[in-house]
């Protein structure tokens, strides 16, 4: 499957928000309520929020395009982790967070996500990062397996608020 991976621009805000709304529920544990998921999508994954992310100099949004349509995206956040638990667990500096990595379900298991991860690694290496880190829900075994295939190991835990519910994540890191 041939895809293109490029930095997104502010003009992509609506299309990426649509992909974000379609894919975020897939990363949530079965116990997450529809109301909490909807609140998170409204607060954090709206087109308005993506237009802010896309103009933040510390963030990079990469989009994956197939046949003219966006089928996945990732958001990278450079700099010191804000969360104290993460800051302790993540040992490599400078580090970049993979804050979001989502592919539409019809494209899972096709190599699209791996191509996106390769592009992330290439960008982080070019920027002089020593490591990448991410948080992944403790019940999201598929994503954990994907990250392990790409050299990430579990280095700690953190919590993540979705609506009113606190979710439990593993923190994973990989050296570059
Ligand atoms: C996470 C994601 C990007 C990975 O992309 P993908 O195309 O599914 O990844 P791959 O198929 O290359 O790798 C997944 C691995 O998990 C395995 N797997 C699939 N379902 C699984 C399950 N229920 N339990 C354990 N492993 C599973 C696959 O067999 C594969 O391993 P293999 O290559 O050794 O066979 C994609 O699944 C996705 O967008 N998911 C929804 C959003 C999400 O969870 N994002 C991550 C948030 S942290």
C-alpha cells in the first residue's frame, strides 16, 4: 500500500480532527463511557484544537495520505515531559513524546502505522533527539505489541484523564 507521509498544515485541521474522532475510541478501554469519550473528543481533538497544535512550535503533526485522503496521523511534542511520573521514568534526553499515533481501522495491519513510525524516528533523529517516549493504555495490547515491535520498552506508568475517568497507561521509551 503506497502512502505519503508529510507534516500537516493548519488547512488539515478539520480532516485530522475527523480521523482523530474516528480513531480515539479504539484506544480506550472497554470500561470507558461514551460520554467521557465524547467529552475528550470535544475538548482535545476538535478542529479548533488541532489548529492550535498545528501552530505550536513545539509540536509536529504528521499526516498519512492514501489516494488523497488522510488515513492516519501522529503528533509529536518536543521537550521535557510535563508529568512528574513521566519525567522520572523517561531517562533519555533530549526526548520527544509521541503524543498521538492513530490509523483508521481499515488500514490496520497493512504497514501504514509502521511507515508512520519510521517517519517519526527519522524526524526525531534529524532533530538530534536521544529518545522517544509515549503513553499507551494498559489494556491496549495491540498498540503495546506494535510499539514493542518498534523497539519501545515499558519504563513506567502514568494516568490519563478521559472526561471524568482516570485511565491507566504504561510509559514506553526507545533510544534513537
Ligand atoms: C496502534 C496502531 C497504530 C498500530 O497499527 P497496526 O497497523 O494495527 O499495527 P501492526 O498490525 O503493525 O502491529 C500490531 C501487532 O499487534 C498484534 N495484535 C493485533 N491484535 C492484537 C491483540 N488483540 N492482542 C495482542 N496483539 C495484537 C498484531 O498481530 C501485530 O503484531 P505482529 O506484527 O507481530 O503480528 C493501530 O492499531 C491503531 O491506530 N489503533 C487504534 C488507535 C490506537 O490504539 N493508537 C495508539 C494509541 S497509544
